């Protein structure tokens, strides 16, 4: 048995005379060796050799020669060397840990991922402003050219005629709406006056005994006229509301689509003119990329123009169907109500309102009661 050296940080490996490890210390040595090995390198992949006993270079742990007992020299620390078996297993596992031929273990750098270049918001806004300015310039030039008679414009004769008719009808419907509102205001004033006149006649019938019956007849007549006037006023207001919805919502929405269609048509003609000018010029290495880019922009705006033209055609078709249906009902209502009122046919007037599901508002019905206010 070899003599024990003084205890220090170096590993002490007791061996027998024939180079074998002592069995009683094998477990303790294995535990110390695990702490000194790198992560991922198992103890089963090592061989224990000692200088002077075996000249093989496969050992993973080489124990330095220990001085004899009583020597002042410190023992050599353990040296970790690569093992071909362990290295091949680590390589097979795809581990990033590599052990070079030197005495130190190095960590192999992982895969390098290049992040996308961060886009500058200011540059993006500047690019948007540049594109908008270029598009505005081309459209303005196209509009001026059309007004001066120098540029050509794309015209859909059938669609343009329908748009002109729609705009003309809108003006006429607005005039009807304005006159109907005037009639409603005047009728309201007349009904209010008739109601006040009826109250005055009723008061005089109570105070004038000689003319009691005459004042009473006139009071009842004025109150009946006021009641019929309120019924007619409800029919006229319903007519005004329906026509107002048709003119200021339905037709206006269609005209908004028409404006978008006209803007798309101007852009289409502007890029078409730009492409025609480039095609008339020379074709070389400098102009071919510009022609190709102009062709792409022209195709984009052509598709947009075709889409908007199709949308306008569909909306005009639906608008015409809706307009005929709405105006038919409203014109029948207006005629029957006016005829029944001036004919003095109260039952016919009330029946007309029921036919179109019109409910008259009772004066003071919307006002909350005394209990609700409390």
C-alpha cells in the first residue's frame, strides 16, 4: 500500500503494488471524480491511469505523481483530457459542448440568427407621403388636361347617363321635400289657429245666452277641422320622413360610391396616359424598368376602376327598385290623405292612416306625468 500524502485540494488515489485501485476507497474516489468532470461527461467513459504504471494516452483523468510522505512539494492537480469514446458520444447527441485537444474544455457557439432589419417609422411615413404626392400630381395633371381639352378620358356612356339622371332626380326630390315641409309648417299653424278659434267660440257660447247655439256650432266645427288637420299633418310628416330617408341617405350613399368611382377613373386615366407616354419614348436599359413599373401600376388602377364601376352599376339597380317601391306607397298615402281631408271624409282619412300603419301622437303624451316626475 502506498503511503498517504498530506490532505489538500488535489485528488488522492491510493493504489496497490500492482497498480490496482484499493476497493475500500473506490466509492469515495468516484464521487470526487464526478464533481470534477464537465457536465455531460459520464464516469463510465473514463479510465484511471497513473504515471509510471501505464503509458496509454486514452485515460481521461491523469493523476499526478505524489511526493513521498513528509515532502513539502504540493501534488499535481488532476488533468482532464479528452476521450475518443466520450467525444464520439457527445457528437452523436448533437451537443454544443466540444473538447479540443488542449487541456481546456470550450463551449461551441450556437447558431447565429440575424434579426430582420428594424424599419424606421419615419422612413415609412416619408415613403407614404412621397407616393401620395406623386399620385396627387398625376391626378391633378389629368384633371387639368381634361378641362383644357388636351387629355383623353374613359367614358362609359350607359353608366354616365344613369348617374346624370340620378343627380337630376335628387334635385327634384329635394325640391318636393322642401315644399312638403313648407306645407307641413303652414298646416301646423292653421291647425293651431283653428284649435284656438274653437276654444274662443266655446267660451263665448257659455257667456252669450242669446248666441249660445251659434257659438257652439262654430266651436264644434273648428275643433273637428283641427282634429282632421292633425290627422292630415301626421300623414304629411310620414311622407316627409320617408322621402327624406330616400334622398339624404339612400341616394346620398349611392352618390358617394359614384364619387369613389370617378376618383378611380381619374387615377386609371392618369396612369394610362403615363404608360402611353413611356411607350412612345425610347426603349433602353434605363427606361425598361420604368415601363415595367408603370405597367404594374396601370394594371392595379385598372382593376380598381373595374371594381368601382361594377359596384356603381349594382347600387344604381338596387336604388331604382327601392325608389319605385318607396315612392309608390308614399304618393298613394299623400293623395288619399289630402283628398279625404278636403272632402271632409273623416273616416276615410283615419282609414288611410291605418292602412299605412301611422300612429298619431297625442298632444302631451310624451310629457311625463306628475308621479313620474316625483
